[in-house]
C-alpha cells in the first residue's frame, strides 16, 4: 500500500488550484445548476444533486449559497443555461489531457482552454485523440477512521454493487461502474460507512513519468486550466510523486 492512490494524488493536484483561487464554489454551483435542470430541485429524488450538496458542504460553502443556487437553477430567479463541452489534447512529454467544461459561451471557453495548452507546450487535439486512454469509473473514497474494518467494507461494497476495492494507508477506494456510483454510495451510507467523496471519474489506463522540468511546466498548465471558471474537471495521465 502507498500513502495515496494515484487518483487521489491527481485530485489533490487539481484541488490545490481551485482552493487557492477561491474557484471551487463557482464550479460546484454550475454543476448544481445542471443537476437541477436535469433531475429537479429535490435532493431526495435527485441523487446527483444530493451528492453535489454534500460536496459543497465538504468545501465549507454556506447553506444559504447552496439554496440560492438551487432556486436560481429551478427558475425561481433568473438563471443561466450552461452547456457541457469537452476538450482533448496533449501536454508536455506526450501526456494526455481531457478538460471537461460547463459554459454559457463555447467560443470563449475554447479560446481560453487552447491558450492554456499553447502557453505551456501542449496542443489541443480532435475529439477522441486521447479519450481511448481513459475509462470512466465511479470512485468512492472512504477515509480510514478508528474502528473501520476494511475486510468488512470490502465485502459490503461488493454486495452493494462495487466492482473492485483498492486499499491505501489513509483511505480505501471503492470502484464502481460510473452509472452506479451514487447508488453504491447510498447503500454504503445506509450501512454506516462515511465517504469523503463519490464521483464519476476518468481513470487513465496507464501513467507517464515526466522529468522535473516538464513536471513543473505541466503543473503550471493544470493550474491555469483549473483557474478558468468554465473548467469543471481536468483529467490526465501524469504520475505525480507523492508529497
């Protein structure tokens, strides 16, 4: 077992840029808006919305802000329509990058994303140029807490519909099919387990190693991409060393 899983390491790398620039609420608010429009404003009947509310609270977003965002998206106040768009390309060293966005202006978003790639030695590619290197899975992160029986969690998770378990020093990853992540997480919560996050994610089939100089350049590109309000997620296959 290593200290952190590769996916958790990549998440943390992305999260640093979000938190440092106070962008996290803007990103979650857009996700909430889309979830409400697709599944309604009631979290009890909209698992995606319920998951996003939990995510917002974990990031210390006030309840008033969350409720205002839901009301705005449900049409109680003026709302903005966001569209999903995805960009694929290459970073330094032949690394593969996928950028998922929610935007009200695709031309603006495309220009901003392209600029980030170009500035740090990368290049945007056509749709499908790197997506074949990734597989969408559900990832539920269960922190190791006192009294947690990892063997029992493994059996319970598999009974709840998970497809695999990976153990690390400070957390356990429960891996599911992408479409099952919220259902499996809900079942585990009913059994008394507390997850840190439960999301559908793109997982690379393999990772690439970069030298220190290229790794620094690649990190700067990630920071610039994550600093864009329109960018929701950045997936890549670069292996960052553990901190």
